[in-house]
C-alpha cells in the first residue's frame, strides 16, 4: 500500500493568495490613515465640517486661485425678446394701465402677471370705475376711524367697501370684461387735450360739490353732530317731490344725517312720491315710517292722543339715531345749507367761536302762491273756482305775520314759534317730558308723544323748553331759549287754496291760540293795519294835546286814517319785497332750487306788481277782524287734516265723530289710559 508523507525538514508556509491579501490590507490601512490625517486637518481649518449634521462637501476639487470656476451643464440663457408692453400712469384713475407699442393695445391688467385678471376684480381700481360712471364717490381719505378707533359702519369709508364687497354686484363685476367696464372712465378735454376722469363734469364745480370737498378736507365728519330729519307727510302737496328732496340735498355729511319720512298708510296719495324720492337718493340714510305698521301704536292704541301729526311722527322720533331732531314739514323747502346753519346756531357756533347754545332754533315761514296752472297738479285741491286763498296766505305770512314773528323772536320776551322748521335736542325734551308725565293727570308717554293730546304741539314744545331750566354745558355755558336763524326761510308752495280754505285755516289757528296764549290772542286785532290806523286817527283828532295840530272832525279823522293805512301798506310792501327777493338763496340758478323759490325777474316789482299785490293786501286786512271775531266767539271746533276736533280750555283736543246726516255726535273719549296703566321707562 502506498504511504503518504511530507517533508519534515521544510517548515509550513502561508499560501500565495494570503500573502497578497495581507499586502492589500496594509496598503488600505495606510490609505485610511492618510485620509484621516487629511480630514483632521480639514476639520481644523473648516468650521462646517466640525458639525456632524453639516451637509457633505462637494466631490469636485475646488478651483485654484488662477483657475476659472466650472461652467454649468445647461446652455447659456438667450436674451428675452421685447414684447412691447410698458406701464403708463393714469392720473384720472390713479393707477397704471399697460400699452403695447407694437399692437397699439391698452389694458388695465398686467400682461406679465398670469393672475392679473383675477386680482383686478377685487382691486381698489374697481371703485374708480364706479365713480366715473355713477354718482360722486364718497371721501375715504384722511383719518380712518377703522384704524384709530370709533368705527362707524354707516360712514363713507365703510360704505365704499360694502359697495365693492361680496354680493351680486361684485360677482357681476368680477365676471365682466375689464376693458368694457373701463370704457367710460374718462375722456379727452376738448380745450386742453388732457385726459380726465368722467367725474370732471360741470356738476363737480357746483357749490354743492365744492362745499362737500372742502368740508371733507378741513373737517372730520365724525365731529359733526348727528341730525335726524323728521318729515311728516299727508296728501300730495304741490311740489312735494322738490320739497322732500331738499332734505337730501343738504350740504351736510351724509353719514351724520338721517332722514325719516312719515306717512299714515301706504294708501296715502303721497306714498308714491315718498318712496320715489328715497329711491332716487340711495346714498343717504333714509327710512319710510308707516303709522299703521307701527307695533307700538297697535299694542298701545289708547296711549296716544288724537293729534294726527304726532301719531305720524311717533316712531320716527323714537327710533332717531342722533340727539338733534329737525322737524321739517313735507310741504316746505329750505336752502341746502340750512341744516348746517341751524346746527351751528343750536350749538353756539354760528359766529365761528363758542357762544351760548340755544334750546331750540327755527325758521321764518313764508308761502308762495304758485301759478294757476299748478293748481291742477296731481293731488292738489282744485275746486274749479278762482283760487285766491293762496295769495291771501302769501301776503299774510310775508307782511303782518313776518313782522310780528321776527320782532317777538328778536326781543325774546316770549316763545313764538311755528313748527314748519324747528330743531331741538331729543335728550332735553325726553328728560323734561319724563318729569312732566309724573304729574297727576298727565299723559304717561314722553318725548313728542307727550303732546299727542294737543293740536298746537309746536308751540307747546317750544313753551316747555323755554320755561324749563336745563343744566349748562360741560364748558359752563348756559342755554339760551329760542333762536331764529336769520336769512334762511321755510318756503311753502300753495296751490288751489280758496278763500274759504284760507278763512278755515286762520280760524283753526286762532281757536287753538286763544287757549294756549290768551293774552297775545286778545290784543292781536290791535296789531292789524285797519284797527290800529282807526285807533290812531281817532286818538290824534280827539286828544287835547294833538287835535290842534292834526285837526278835528270826521274829515280829519278819515284823512289820518288813510295816511296811516298807506304808510302801513308801504312798510308791508317793503317787507314783502325783501322776503321774496331771493337774496339769501345760495344757488338760485341751480337745479336744486325749485321754480317757486327762485327770485323774481324784476327785484323792484317782485313776484307781484303793485296792483296785483294791493288788491289781495286790502282783502286780507279787511278779513282780519271778522276772522278773529268768529274764531274767538264762534265756538271751539276746528277741522284739521280731514278730521274735526274740539279744543278744550285745558288745550286738549278731542276728536269728533260725524253722523250720517253731517251733525256732530258725542266726542270720542279721551285716549288716556286709566290711572293703573303702566308708564313707560322713565315716567
């Protein structure tokens, strides 16, 4: 058998491949050691690599100082081609529009911004288009209370955002063609050639527009007192729309003026005109109050008296926003600056510096008998006969009444007020009536509702404010009683008034006044021309001191009587010409001034020639004493607003029911609640 054996004299040795592996391992260890030394040096020199969370260094070797950096892999960019678009500033729109000099195309959105069409829908420039094609935009510059506090949601700066906010209008604007929307924002001026906005029309330079811009530039509208205008409406009076629109045309901040139009029911002939004038002035804060829709009157029918005017204004007064109340009859027109001047006088700022404020201010009422063709206006009474009563009323208010009205208010010895246009503070009247309603037998309502049992509410409101003591202002200024705003007048157009209508109006006026101011009513005939002239002629011809100089007998008495009447007529004629001269009108030729209020063509002759004026003047003076006699001694019943009332010695009125045959039945019971009725808060 063969035997296997090895060389014992030769020692064992490793294989060749093992030797190669050992050599390779040694070289790898040397390489790792060298890399660790290099990394250690890099860590000492670079703080980035000292952070274990730092990103790894790039693989490429950094360039030497004299070597250029490596170029990127992508191709070098090419120069962008000129698209021809350039921005141009538009002064009228106060924004940039874009013009392409290659295609001659202009547009508002930026062509280099992809979402420009979406941003344009909500960009503020949209309001510029609204201003250019619509009414004058409200002023929103200057101090913004939304940032500095006292944010008013009804102010111009708040309403302009509401107009351009979400809603149907905003959706339509967002989806509309922008170029079409801005097609009518302006035009080139044919005189200067300059581009100008669409609001640069002749109306921009009217007195109204200039005064509003000046007011917003120099004054903060938030500092202006808030005024609530209450206008009771009944029937379709002549020029009703123009008279109602006068409240909307006041040069007063729109955010500080609330207009409350009151009407008995929606079936009233004036309701259509009332709603139309509100719709034509959407920027104003106006509301229409219907008496039949008042929940307070439905639930408390007997708490208010029969005065139809007070019942008409009740809700408008209760929901007034500001403290200042301006009661302005629906059939009178006033100057555009009347509200501001009344507020200045009421607050003691009429002369530009602080003065004593007034408790109540008012206007002198006058009337204008419009042309006979206006008597057939819709809603105006037309009896088919020659209507001369309006001319008698015009002469009475512009002569005898105007002289006594201004004289009494100038001397200020007693309250004398006609409630055509009066302004007072709601807080003062509420406080005084709350104190009065605590007295036994007094009405259990406050404010103007307190006077719902009286017809002469204007006189009683003024009398209560006149006789009551009101604490002084914060600056220590005491309140004056009443103030007549000179220059401004409450102008009432008259149409279709017959002589019998005039007599009934004067009788009602006197029968109410004989209980409210008995002394002044008793001596009223002595203020009329014929009675006063007769007394004067009799005195100078019978007195032992004057009869030697003036003569005696009937002929002398007749002579001095005629001279006195002529002198009286000249004074009345002068007063009439001054009141109807139109010298106090702010803008006689403006569309805001109706035809009946504009000045006559000839200031010397006035509205009526001397002959046209003398005939009705003599007729009015001749009727003065018979009307007074019938009113004082002929009973206590009066007709007002289509109803009949009986006036008591306590100045309260009781409505009278008419039977089928026209005779008066028993008067309605007083609408006062029983003594166990619960009074409202504050009473």
